[in-house]
């Protein structure tokens, strides 16, 4: 039983890599918008929607480690945007990692990075738009990518993750010129899955 957390900025390819990883391990994908959009459908993208989304994720993870014999899969694959300059985001990563490590399970942090131009081109990909209703407003999602790229720390600095999370497995992958399969092959080889 394991938790795979795929971290990266918007449109870096987290969901696509997660779907490919799901095909290659006994795992199921929960991409971040599945819980965010559930609550935003009723509350819009408000602080309450994000709070409820985080609570739901943590409850799911806690139930998953509590009941391994009834789970539908051995591993969870979760995607999330992390602002490495925000302590609340770091704390959230600690919280979800601790749920698994406290239960004696493995946690894998996989950080995907690419340049903003590549992210802007991926932002309009059909798979992304079909899965994430909030991204269908292309002007808004394009502006969000540019604004957060300029104002938030969406890529970890050298050694930051290893120092902050010394007990978990970690890899940073520049997936600018890699297919999802190539990224997953690298994950599988690195972590000897």
C-alpha cells in the first residue's frame, strides 16, 4: 500500500502522467480537480470549497490506510499543485504523507517541471478540458498559469523537498520533451516498482 503524489504547476501534465502510472501499477488516480470541482459546483471556487476538498482528501487517505483488506487497489495516485513558498501547502503535503508513513506505508513524491510555454500549450489539450470544467474558460486558465508562474514558487528549489521530507521517496522530472510513458518508466525504474 502506497501513496504516489504527483506535484507540479498547472498544465505540467500531472493528470496524464497519473493516468499512465495507473495503467502500470496496482493504483487508482485521484486528480486534484475531482474533489475541488465537486464542491466548487455548489460553492464556486471559494475558500470553503478548497477547505472541504482538502478535508475529503484527508478522510479518503485515512480510510484507505485503515482498511487495506477492503480497498479496491493497493496504491493511491494523487495530483496536486503545491506552492513551495507557502507553509500551508507544505503542511498539507506533510499531513497526507504522515497518514501513510505513520501506518508504515511508502510515500512517493514525484515533481514534474516544464517551462511556462509548454504548460500554456498543454492547457488547451482536449483531455485536460474534458476532465476539468474550470479550465474550459481558456482566457481565465491561461491568465492563471501566467500569474501563478510569476507570483508563486511552483517548482521546488534544489534540495528543498529532500530536506523537508527526508523519509519519503522523491524524484523531480523535467517532462518537457518526455511522453507520459517515458515519465512513468523513469518513475518505475527510479523507485524499483
